[in-house]
């Protein structure tokens, strides 16, 4: 195979280059997976492209590739050695029971690699998505008259907990203060972490404050540029799902931490690598921080707030939950919080409204038991 060609961007839209490149990367990954799958799925590919968000499209295609590899490696339903070689007649022989066995396999499976065995354990939510991916594929093949029966009615149901049944994981106000104290003073960091903190504390604090104030999604924060901010007007622009733009107002604390970072810590222009000059949050190597690096940063500081191990720290999405519960707990309208966080349905925002901060802690605190009793004096009635 020849070497991959470099990408030259001719961006005539009003979107920043990094947003356009990110969208291009997702589409390229989708097309790469499509090239690995059988040609008779073209109608399915077209359906996904026109009806679902790019990241959802990528997830569905990844699920179908996994399903095809399952057919090859775990069943006798095909003689193909690669997913693209699976024949339509072989798909026509697949029954609902075969799909149910696949979903059951997905609950817990292992993959042997050269030097290790990786065990995968999937949640009901993940299983439901895999089932949905396969269901959409078979329905589309049936609509295109490529298979004889719509077998999806025979798929076993997967119970996913209702929204109200989920435990909302978010930091309490006192845990937020401990976390912010850690990023401000370096408290509770290991010696190695402290060395990095000396160079990135203003950046790290700005990242946490943005997550806590606006409940940004990880990709929204990672895609921020210096040019996204207009300090004179006190606002900045973010690019959300469904190709939407949003203008966010800045308060004093956000303005303060961002200016402190930009003026006193962000790398000088000559130390920033080409193509990353406008990135707001930079690594020590002068490149835009990756989503993975931001995720690990958040886990580190939230673990300090929670007084737990680094591995048990919270993800950026749980800082989004923290922002939601804090805003609602301060008496803000559910509909205003919905608009700020870009929830498509207000029912999602209502989950955080029903989550009462500290309620379990307060209930347990009020149920203390007397563990020590005074000895009865001999002779007393």
C-alpha cells in the first residue's frame, strides 16, 4: 500500500480549521470501516450517512464490523476470512436466534493478543446499542429486498435502566472545593504529579473551571481555540453536536482563570508546533491537548476531591453532571439549564433536578446510633 497523503485544508466556511479537520477525521474513519464491510451493505451505509450524527454513524459501523468478525471467528455461518468477503446468501441464512446468541456473547468475551488476554464486560446500555446497530442493518437489508425476512421482531429485549433509575454521579460542593484547592496549591499531588503541576497549574485550573461552569462536553472543550474568545464582549463560541454553534457568556471567574493562563503560562508562539497555534489548551510539547490527556487530567483532580484512587476519579462527563446539579441546586430554571448544557430533551435535565445534593449523606447522618451506654450503677432500680 502507498503512503497516506497529507491533508491540505481549503476551508471557506466560518468554522475553525480544527473543527473541520475533526469532522473530516470522523468521516474518514467511517469510510475506512465501510471499505472493510461487504458491498451489499451500501444501502445501510447511505441510511446512516443521511440520518444519524457522525459519531453515532461511526459507532454503528464499528458494531457491524465487530458482528462480521464474530460471524467469521465464532460461528459457522460464513466461510469468509475477512468481513468484506461475507456473501449475501450467508446473511440470508442468519436467524433471530443467531443475533440473540451474538448479543449474549457480547456480554462478556475475551480477546487474545500476543502478550495478553483482554476480558471485555459490557453494560446493558452497550448491549442495547449493539443490538440497535444490528437491527438497523437487517431492517435496511429487508427494505432493500436483499434478505427475505425481517428477523428483527425475534430479537430478545434488553432491559436498560430507565433514566430515573440511574444514580447521578456528580461532585458535591465540598468535593469541588477540595479539587480546586488541589489545582491551585498542588495539595495531595504525588511528587511526579507536582513537577507537571508546576508547569500546567493555570491551564489545568482553567480547564476545570470551564467544565464546572458550562458543563461542556469533552470534545467541545478540546476544540476550543484562542480565537474562540472575545474578552471585550465577554463571550466565546463553541461547536456542538448536530453542527450547531453556541455563544457562551463569560463570568468573572472564567475570565480571570483564562487570562491568567493565556498571559502567564501558555507557551510562547515559537514553542508551539505548526498547525496548533490557535489551540487554547496545549500540551507541554506545544500541541493541542488530546481528549485522552484532558480525561486523565480530570480523573486526577476529581480523585483528590473524592479522596479515592486516580483510577476511580471521575470523567469529564461527570463534571458536566456536577455543573447541572449545581446550577439546579442554586435555584436556576430547568429550561435555562437545558439550554446551557444543550440537552435535546428537557427530561434529561430533569434527571439532575430530581437528584438532591447530599440527601443520602444527610439521611444517614440523622440516623446515628448510640454505641456506648453508661454502666448501670449497682443497686439502682
